C-alpha cells in the first residue's frame, strides 16, 4: 500500500507553521479526481477523512486515497 505525503495537506485545522508555510499546499488527490474542493483531510473538532492516515512533522498529511486506510479497522 502506498501512502501519499501531502505537504500542508488539505486541512481546516491550525497548522504548526501558522501563516509561515514555506511551501505550496498539496491538493487533495480525491478533490483532483472529482474536480471539486469539497473534501478536507481533517476539520478541527468535526471530522477526519476516511483516507487520513496521520500527520508527520511539519504539517505533512499522510493519505491512503484511493486505497483503503490501513489504520481504519472498521
């Protein structure tokens, strides 16, 4: 299984780096495929995408899309 690393991810949460991100945010692969901006990796106090596999330092989201999330046991 390949896990993608999305720089800055597509999150609606407070990033560790705040407004000082030295990189361009990676687009969500699910949004890319569907041609939308509807999906978020994580939304603070609300939800986490089914493909969200965690966060690495510094604000890098681990994403399993389009494969089943190995961390989701349900």
